[in-house]
C-alpha cells in the first residue's frame, strides 16, 4: 500500500517536473499529447467566447425591452396630444375654435 502511494507521488512529480517527456515511450505519444492539449485550449476559448456572447445577448435584450417601453410610452403621449379635444383646448387659448359648419367641396369642371 505504501509502495503504491509512493509510486503515485513519483508519477505526479515526474509529470510536473517534465521528466516523463524524456522517456522514449512517452516521446512517441508526444504528438497525441499536444493534440489533446490543443483541443483543451480550444475548448476553453470557445467556452469563454460563448459566455461573452451570452452576456452580450442578455444586455441587448434588456436594452431592447427598455427601448420598447420608451417607444410605447412616447407613442401613447403623442396620440394623446393629437386628439381633437386636446388640440381644441390648446388653440382655444389663441382665440381659435372649431367650425360648426361642415366644409363645402368645390368641384372644378374641365371645359
């Protein structure tokens, strides 16, 4: 049991020191090890980019929601200002009033 723990500690120390790369058997596996390390680095970078993209999407959705609320509020205020009763009250201060007589249509005949 003690021998096994010591052997495991020896393996880890060889890996951290880099001694395992100097062995002939391990040098044959070096391209595969580099390939795996490259895949791990690629995976980490893709995960980081996906996290950043997710944060950007959430921020854009929040901004869109705020802009939509602002649009609806502004639109309702504008519609309230263009009501006939609101316009009549506004121009009443200027001395204008709406006509009670319907407008007459003038037709032009081509001669």
